[in-house]
C-alpha cells in the first residue's frame, strides 16, 4: 500500500455543513475502496490565486491516506463527477514527504 495525500477545493457557495458533508462523501469513497485515512485537515475558506469558475474563494481540504494505486482513479472520478469540486490534486508521498508531513504535525502539536 502506498501513502497519498489529496487536496481539493470546494465551491464557496456551500454552507459549512454542506462542505463537511462533501468531505465525508469523499472519505467514504476512500474507505469503501479499502483505504485507511491517516490525517485530515480542513483549511477553511481561502482566497484563490486566480478565479476558477468566476469564483475567487473556495473551501480547501486535505486528506492523507494509505491505499492501493487503483483506488486513485475511483477517487478522481468521484471528484470529477461532483459539481461542488472546483479543483483537486492527488499525489503519492515518497519517504521524504512522509517524514516531512509527520514532523510538521508533531511540531504543530508541541
């Protein structure tokens, strides 16, 4: 199993509850595919670097998980089919990326 992180931006026209429901839906796609969700961050409503679909803000979310590579295609199809998702990016984490992410989280807790 590989370790991945995905960041996605939800449309700002959603309420906070609707954004949380959308995140739950994508976590369910991961769990149904056999992934183990390791870490999750809600970065909230942020200003975009450039307008997307005539919107200048969006709800940013990050999910870090372990899964088989075949699950990534299913997750990205779910992102593409959902009109609430403006952008997404999923990356496989190498050992240095994993170490950096773990170190950053432990320093943030201290």
